[in-house]
C-alpha cells in the first residue's frame, strides 16, 4: 500500500526521479544529487520513502554492506491510489 509522504520528501523524490528514473542508485549518488542535504536528512528521507512504499532497497551485488535504491514509478503510485479508491 502506498502512503502519503511529507512535502519536503516529495520534492526530493521528484529531484531523484528526474535524475535516476527507475534505475538503481546508491546513497552516495543520491547525496551527490541532493548536495544541500546532509547524510542524516537523506537517511530520514529514505526512511520516509521506504515506509510509504515509494522506494525499494536491496543489497549491492558487489558489496553486501551497501544498499542500492530504486524509486517506485510515480505512475505506479497513482495507479495504486486509484485501485485503493475503487476498493472503498
């Protein structure tokens, strides 16, 4: 199920979607793109996105200590909301 996210997180999601689309990226790549946010805020943002179902995390195939992130396509998010509305 998709949940709403805070506006400040949504704005950063949009920036990351513009840069990466549905391609996997690392925390460091996100940090480079969101250079004005510190590591702690990016961690909080990723946690918000993950809990709301807007991002997926998996282990890096080359280094299992690292995670690789993939954003959920915004069209899929909207389709999920539409599905939820039709159920109720």
